[in-house]
């Protein structure tokens, strides 16, 4: 069976889009991806959770936000933000 010459390059391009390599920014650093760490919601934000969430999300740093946190408008693609409730349970995770 013969395939057109364009089929193999197109197939390779399609498969490369499925790679599990994390995305990188223009600075070459890994971008944060909060989709990978949605398991943190409902968990206590202790040191082991923060370390694991930072590593699994690809973030360079983690910021805990509680009800009294003042947040600036600066966006950082390499930072993971975890919003916690009064019991220190993660309510949501997002990058920025």
C-alpha cells in the first residue's frame, strides 16, 4: 500500500502535537499548567502539597492566596496560584 508523500510528514506533525513536553514561554522557561494539578482542590495546602503541585504544574513558584490576600495585576506565566479557604483547603488553582 502506498501513501502520498505528504501523508508521512503530516502524520508526524500531528503526532508531535500530542507530546507530553510542557509548553515553554519565549524566555525558554516552562510555563505553568494548572490543569495538571486540579487534584489539589479540597486538599490542605501544606508543604508537601505545595512542592508536588509546583513540580507537576511546571511552575517556578507557588503563591498562596487567602481571603485577605492583596493581589497585584501583574501576570507571571511561571507562577502557580492556589486560593485557600479559612481552613487552608485549596479552593482553586490557576497560573498567573
